[in-house]
């Protein structure tokens, strides 16, 4: 969680997709991790929907 907090503390990130990719890269940098799923939900981002978000899955090669 410290790493994710550090990413967020760097400043505003326009796209949730960018935030998800940066979190996935951080998690995959741990030698014990081979795969990661990151889901980010932004409530009330779109007036006509409850929320908007993204889910990505990344695996080490």
C-alpha cells in the first residue's frame, strides 16, 4: 500500500487506465508476484452511471 500511496502522492493522474497500469507495474516489480489484477472504480464519474472504472490483468513474461 505504501507504493500505491506514493504513486497517488505524485499528483493528479488524468486517466484511471494510467493509474491501473502504474499500480500493476509496481506490483509486478515484486519478485514473488507473477500476475496481478487491478480494478479501479471511480464513483459518480459519469452522471448517467453509478461509476466508471477499469480492470486490467498483467502477467510477467
